[in-house]
């Protein structure tokens, strides 16, 4: 079967921060690469279309998709790009009478609602999609029934049917390595300290998250039980990427990279034993690291580590179930910077029970976090499938949900909630104020010039300034 897998455009979900976001990094569609590799292994012809990485625009890309004469379309979509997925599917449906399958986080979280809102989709795959997609293709080729396929939503006699869930994949080693070869690899680059702009690839060495943070949907997508790939399997993939694809920077996308301390140390030792010359980055919780593991990570090739700070107010941290203390954050950044890693932090403003006072506590905390090199300040967004969404609907903690138009659910330059004495405009203004407070200090100005070089620093700074002076929408 001839299959086209599509990743919708994502940059405009950053609103006025679009230029800044695109100047930083664009991640390859890892989930589609896993599907492509699996389908190719069964003899199917597969093309991956990542709209954000294409040189053409909307209709021109659809023309090219039509020219491939596909027999099946698969589209992945997070909540913020679901409207783009619909537009693409509708454009294809007008010209080709073929099945279109929607999958990804949004479908997984809202299930039937996504099919109701997207009449252009014939099938929906929720949860982990590899086995379900494989079975669906087999049934379509044999003109069989989809009634017994687990993890699928479909239309039958004018109604939307939802089959029982599929169990999560226990043996992640059974999955083939992602089909990165089908991508335009030169389109995916990021800036690495002392290396400049380099191509990179994402790697997932585990699935699942055991934590209960109210703002996160990860446990609803991949489950609360963490499943790990074996260290040897991961190292084999690294070796393949380095030797065959000639790419030497990897970005871990595990929910909590250092959750299993011993495994991380075994992985680092394995990288060195195999002589793999890599640079790496990833993210983890501040209370999962210590100096020994950080030193080994640095020795193995890690150059950057990101930590979830989430809030700089003690009471808010308890409310959002973050299970991290401010002292944990300060200690983690000090240790990571001390061993020579570049450090990034992530915070949010607009949590339930947030006030101007607690939000400003967060901004002051990150400004004074001297061992944090870069910061991402998000506006809390109640994505479906999260406890935060439930609380927003019930208006708990002083929250008021402004819209359920998911196209507006952006974390940058927009707010879809108001909370207590924080209006939408207040939240947008505080986000920009926070960026200015953090980055416009002598220490960080000098650091970013040294990090990127004068030319790249100027380009990035212009994109950043263009973002923070926007009005928000």
C-alpha cells in the first residue's frame, strides 16, 4: 500500500513568538518515523511530509501529496495543530477518495470529540499507534472488518464507534528504529555550545510518566507505568545514527531522563565504551540528579540539561502536584552548571490559585537563578486530558476558561484562562516581562554572545525582541 504520513505545521502556535521559536529548533516527527519504519518493514511504500520542513506552502504541498497517488493518509496532531490537520485532510478529501487516519495526542485525549469535529477523518487511532496502524492497514487491504481492532475509533452506519483500548507495548526493543532517512535531515538543526548550528535527531529511550502534575497529559498518552528500552538497544540506535546518518547530536525526549539513575549511568558508560562521539541534551526533574550522575553525563557527551521549575512559589508548587521544592531547583542548577553543562529551565504562570503576587514570585525566582542559562516561560494552558483542564472547566482556584477553541491554546503570546486578579492581558504582559527580566542582565547577554557568536546572537536577539514587543493575540 502507498501511504503518506503527515505532520501539520506548528510554528504559528507560538503566535508572535513564531520567529523566535523557528530560530531555535524544529523537532522531527518522531512518532511518524516509527510508523514509517514499521510499515516499510511490512513492504509498504511510505512518504513522510513534515509541513514545517517543506520549502513549498499549503496548497503546493497538497498538490505534491496528490501526485504521489497515495492509497492511505495518516496525520498526527497535537491539540494546538488539530485545526491544521483538519484543513489538510479536507483539502485531500476534495480530490482523493481514500481513507484518512488521524492519530496523535489530541485524538488520544478527546477520542470521539475529535472525530465529531473532524468529519474528514475516517479512522482515529488512540494510544500507542504502531500495532493498531499495522492491523488497520491489513484489514483495509483485505477488505475485512475493523470491529475487532483495539485502539481505534471509526465511522459505521453514520455513527462513531470506539473499540476497546490497546495495551501499551511492553517490549519497546521490539520496535524498529525510526525511519529518519525519509526526512530532510538538513532541515532539523539546533545551536550547540562550542559547535554552532548542527543537525540533530530526537531519541526516545522510554515511554510513560509516573508523576501526577496537573498541567501534563503525558500519563494519559503513554501511561503512568514507565517502560524502558534496554541500554544495548538504545546504544545500537545511537551507533546507527552516528555511522549511517552522520549525525552526532541527539536530543532525548524521555519525560524524565534521569528517572532511573543506574540506567542513565549504564547508558553513559556504554556510549564511552563504544567510542561514540556524541553531544546530547535532554530534560529531567531537579530532584532526580546528583553530582556523580551529572559528571558522568558530561563525560559521555551531554552538553545541555533542562529542568522543570514550573513555579517559584512554594504554595503553587504544592497545588500543581509538582513534588519539587525550590531548594531542589537551586541545587540541581548549581550542580549541573558546576560540571560544565548548559542549563535550561521551564516555568509557567497562570496556575490555579495563582495571583499577581505568586506570578511575580516566579519571575523573581528565575531572574535570581544565576546558574540557569536559558528560560522558557509558558502561560498555563488547560489542555484536554489534564487535571488542569478539569479544574478550569469547574473554575477551581479562581480560574476562568475563556475559550474551548483549541486553535487558541498557545503557551506563548496568548492566554485562554484568567485566574483571580490576573487577566488575559496581565498573563501575556507578565510572560514578556519575565523574558526581559531574565535575559536582559549583563551576565546572560555576555553568555549568549559567547555561546552563539556575535552574528547568531544578533539574529536570535532580533527574533526575540520582535516577539516580546508584540501585542499578543
